[in-house]
């Protein structure tokens, strides 16, 4: 049985863009779509007399938002099976829990209550940093969100979270029928050019060659499993977060990995994933890899 694609919906413009993106993603993978609105209205409204016929305003609003988002999703693609529900729960907890039985969790980059000017909403950041499922934060201009650029970008680094991220990126590229651009950044050590320009060039070549070898090795198994995906490999000198952001400027999706330590309950995001979530010009998929 295929797991559903879960999307957090709160009625904000950001979440509506996430709903639209999630509908298209569900259609690409043949998945059902589960819309969640997490509401704490029961806690805020308090108890009501048993004979009261009035419903809490927050409850009515929550149900209206969920129904409206479901209607929007069904209009966008009638072929996608859509369900919507309101949970009397805190948003991060509800979405992280739902992600335990989901293909992925999709969220917008800001919520209704976020302070103007924030780079990324606190709910989206917390879900991306804690979920055990893939999390997609839908951000960037329409040209990067509508899936027409034909490019999925995946960052391949030294840490052990490469495997899950690479596998997800290949599946996305195959479902979209587009090219996969695999990128690995490398840096020349600061001490390499102190003595001689010739030594500096040799050192730079060595590090670049090592990066190319590591990139090929990281992709080998996924390439074998997805022979139809066209892969473009690229090694670039520079800080990893900057290299990825530059490469993903013309992409439909940027895929990055994040290590998950079962014994740690705080935010679990590396520098690269954190920078991508705050600054990328396209939707960002954070793929957890358990240590």
C-alpha cells in the first residue's frame, strides 16, 4: 500500500502554494494526498456547557480552511484522491507524527502567524529538522515551483546522509522525466598555496579529482537502479552551501540530506540544509538519514 503525501495547510498564501505543489507531486507519483490543519482551538476555547449549541470560532475556522484547501486541491487535479482533517494539536508535532506514515511531508515557507521578513517560518524549519520522513519546503518563484525547468539538483557531501538523499533525488528525476544534476563542492586547503603556485595547482587538482571520484561512487548504485535518468555530475570549488544555492537557482527541486540521531530531540540540520531552507530559489527536499 502506497503511503500518502501529507501537506500542512493553514490557509496562508504560503500553504496554498504548498497545496498546489503537493497536488502535482501526488499526481507524479500516483499517491493520495492528505491535508492536515493542526488547530489548538480546544485548548484556547476551554470547556463549554453541555447544552450549548454554539461551536468555537476556531473550530469553525479550522474546518473551513481544511475544506477550502481540499476543494482547491480537487480543482487542480481531480484525479488525485484528497482527504482533509483538522487535528486539535500543535502544528509541528502533528506534521512530524503524520510523517511517520507518509511518502513525504510538504509545507510552505511561512505560516499565517509568522513575523514579516523572517527567512523561514518556525513551523516549517522545525518540521524539516525533526521529521523522520522526507520534508519538502515549497519556496521560490513560480517558475521554480511549477516543475517546468527540467532540473532536479542533489547535493552530495562527505557525511553519511548521502545515500537517502541521492535515492530520493533519482526517484524524483525519474518521476518528472527530467535530468538530475549531482553536485559536490570541494575546497583547496588554505596552506596549499603558501610555498609555490605549482604546488597550489597540483593540490587543487588532487582535491578536485578526489571530489569527482567520491561523487561517482555516491551515485553508482542509484544510477544502476534508475538507468533512464540522465545524470550530470559537477564538482565545484567553494563553500558547499553557496555552490548548491547557485546551482539550484534554475532548478525545480533541490535535494539535501540531514543526519538523524535517534537519541537527540533538538533541531537536526547541517549548515548546508539550513542555508538551503532559508535561501534557495526553489523548493527544497530535506531527506533524513538515520545514524
